[in-house]
């Protein structure tokens, strides 16, 4: 008996500009299995998933679902046939309740009006059936944790009777405890006969949750493996084509001048009467990486936006090299030596329709030798762009291509390369490798260590605990807008222990935190 529910046969995707995203890919997905797809950014994973979900159309090849060849005209047809997709960035309406979000587009109605009571009844039964009974379906989505929002997205697909569920980076912003809970529920879906296609860059999680793993490199499959039979080292080598050294301890160097660069004192920020950042104080020295860990939504984003000048804060002081920067323009802050890798690379990090070379010099184009008395020096700009593209291994056919044409990982490299090029006193790196493949992440990590060794102070904010624990010299934990813990040594720290601080279960005294973090 054939237990295959979804079969891709010789799928090839060639875009109009000649880019080959997928080349002759064949994969079978079995009923009731968790099947992971892994590969670098730009390897073709997202294109392949978009073809399954009918967002994209293959150039060649066939798709078989439940034994029959299918050619879905759009994603709605795929959904109605039993294929669902949970995107990395949630597609929920914050002002709607959980129930309203789940039934949106397929609402139970009383005449022509939404039958709210029936929607609540159906979604509550659905949540209980699939082990999500802790979710109150009458709560507004805006009041939910990130982990709960993830579950609502999954319930949306299950409400539409999805038999195949594609999950794109589902644990990117979850704590270890939330990830563990999600995995238990995914295993429950598998027992009920659902097929999970799991996309992730976190190979330890892929190994833990998967029955089988398919590796894609440069648009081609490098094999499908039983998860129990393939090691993490082997997976890494298959993905990037070489062995990977994730140890950064040997790369760290002692910096002689370790004077304070960034000093934040009693910074507070409120929005519509809600305190987002609550009297936060800390300092960072030259040659130090200070990590900030926390579940998304606990004030990290607002803290960074306040420091960088994206939003005005109500109370507190922020200084760089002893100079108050609160009233400086963004331009002046950059001149003072601040560089910034923003969390949202598309909205805040680049001009998507601009060329790669223009994006690479966009924060310092007015300086010599890039700008003359009247005009930009295009030859110098082009040389700078080509040098940075080569140094950061940005995959592109030309420095004149639009940034939008690049994969997510390569767009991130453009942003990091630009900020690195200014040789900053202070680098603020916010989620610098989110959604980035292991090879690209390793390179970015090494650049951050290199900046640290050359005397830059680095403020690192990341939801990836392995990232902050491996890179940071010291670490803060934020919960509900406050610093709840500070560690000046991470030698014996574990992800599970850190997760307890991130969830607010463990806290240090405010006196300990204040002395250690600010007077460090």
C-alpha cells in the first residue's frame, strides 16, 4: 500500500530573468510523518513550498496529491484540497479575537452575518481536539504571546481540514519551553494522520522532530535521509558543502581599551498608556558583546528603537562616548559612530527597489571618496560594492541588481556588509541572523566577533538563545519591559535555564541587576 500523500516529480522553476530556483526536484511526503526541508537561504526551499501551495507555478514537473496529478490555480484551491501553510510572519488581525481569526474567510453564518456563538463553539472544540485547550478563543490576538499566536496560525489551517501542513520557521521566536510544547502538539498531529512539512535552520530541532529530512543545495536535492541515521555534522556538510566550526571562543581577543561606549540610564518608554520599557539601565564597553535575550514582545524592540532614535522615549538618558545622543538626528547618531542592523531588513534595513550597490553605500554616500563636489563617484561606489559583495559572499549576478531580487539571507548580508563598512564604535545588531541559513549565520557571527576584537561595542538582541549564548560576553534578560537578570559570565548557562528567565519564572534582585549591568 502506497502511503505517499504528496509527490513532487522533477520540479523545475526558472524565473524570467533566467534564475534557476529549483532543478529537477523529486520528493515523496508520507501520510502521518514530519518531513523537514533544510538548506541555505537561496537554496530554493521557499520557492518549492510556494509551488506546493500554488503561490508560484513550476516551469516543469508534476505534483501528485492523494495519488492524483494536481495543478492548483491558486493557494485557495490548495487550501480547499487540504494543504495549509503557516508562514514565518504571522498573518493574523490583532484586533480580532482568536475565533474570528481562525474562521476568517470560512465563517459560520446566521443568514449573512457571522454567527459568533457558533464560531466560538467550533474553534473551542477544534482547540481541544488538537491539544490547544489552553488558548481562550475569545481573547484578542493582540493580547497573545508569540507562542500562542503560532498556535492560532496552526489552528487556522486545521479549521480548513488541512492534511498537509507546511510550517516555515515555526520556532524562530519561541523559547525552548514553547518549542517543546509545540513539538509535542506536532507529534500529536502526526499520530492523527496529518503530514507536517517543517522548514527550519535550527538543525538540532530538525533532528529532534523529524522522521525524514530532505537537503536542498543550490536548487537541487542532496538526498532524503532518515533523521535517526544522519548526524548534525553530516547535515551541515550536505547543506553548505563543507564542515562548519561553530566555536567562537578561540576567536576572541583581549581589547586593551575597554572604556564604556554606550551608557543607558533609567530609560522608559510608554505607548498608549502601556509601559513597554521600564527604567532600563546598562552599559557596554569597547571590545564587548552584550546580549539581550527575551521572548518577542517584552520590550526589546522598543528599547532598540528608542536608542537608535526611531521612537522618542519619555524618561532616561542615552550616551555614546559620554555624549548625550537623545536629541541627535539619525544622521548625527551615525556620525557619532553608531551602526544598526534592524530586525526588519525589508522595512528598515534596505530600499528593496534600489540597487545592491546603492544600498551598500546608502548610509555614507555623502562622504569622500563616494561623493564629489556635485555628483556621486559611481566608479568608486561600484568598486566598493563589488568588494563588499565578494567579502560577504552575496549571491548576485550584478551589483546593479535590485535588492528585492535577492534571497532573504543575501539581503541580510547586504545590510550587515553596509553597517560593517563604517567601522562603528557601537554596533546594534537586532536579530542579525533571523531566517538565515547556517553558513550565512556563521559568517555574520564571525564579522561581529571581528568587530568586537577591533574595539567596537556590540549590543546584540536575538530570540535565538544559541546565538546570544555563543556570541555574548555578558547577557541581559528582558521580561515585561524590565531587565530581570544580568550575567557577566555565560560559562555554565544553558538554553533551558535562560528560558525560565525569559518566561519570568526566575528573576534576580533589582539591586544585583543595577550594579552589575550599569556599573559593569
